[in-house]
């Protein structure tokens, strides 16, 4: 199963750029992960683009109103999606700074939260990549996940 992360805007902060680069490099050893940047803007235009770019994928929108999951639950859910024959790619959607539209939340297959805190989208991207890396190491029984 391929994983695509679609995010509004490119990281501008040095720590975010470094974190994204580091975790994408690490994830390269564990499967097919693709990062797609779309043009930042208001929630309506960004949400419309996110829906368009994720057409046909299993969509997981990252939103503060989403389900809070522990890392083990992320692993379990992603493994379950991997076992389904009808899902070829999962797209994680990180929206505009003012969040996703109601239309996108309804169109998403799942709504997960990274934190009960509101996260700046550059930081949310780094947190998402770290969690995906943690899940990958957990699945392989490697020591990163303690």
C-alpha cells in the first residue's frame, strides 16, 4: 500500500524543513511514501484541491476534531487498510491554516487528530511523518518504537 501526504504549502521554517527531510529519508527504507505540496490558501480552495488530488484514495483528514489514536492504534488501522484488497493508496490530508471545510471532513474516509492542541501545519507535517516512521518501525519490531 502506498502512502501519500498532501499538504498545503511548503515548510518555510528551518526546523520543519530539516524534520521533513529527515523523516522522509528514514521512511524510504520502509515503503512507498510520497509528499505532495499544494498551493496554500483559504480553506475552501485548499480543501477543494485536497479532494481533487486524493480522488480514488482512502482519505484520512488530519483535523483537531478527529479521533485521537495512540500509536499502536495507528499501526493497527494502517495494517487493516493494507490487508484490504480495494485500497491501493492512503492519502493523509493536511489543510490550510484555517482548517478543512465541512465538505472535506464529510468526504474523508477517516478523520484523525495528531493532538488535542491546534498545530501549525508545518509542525503537523513533521509530527505526521514521525508517527508514520514510528508505525513502520513498530511493524518491523525495531527498537525505535519503545
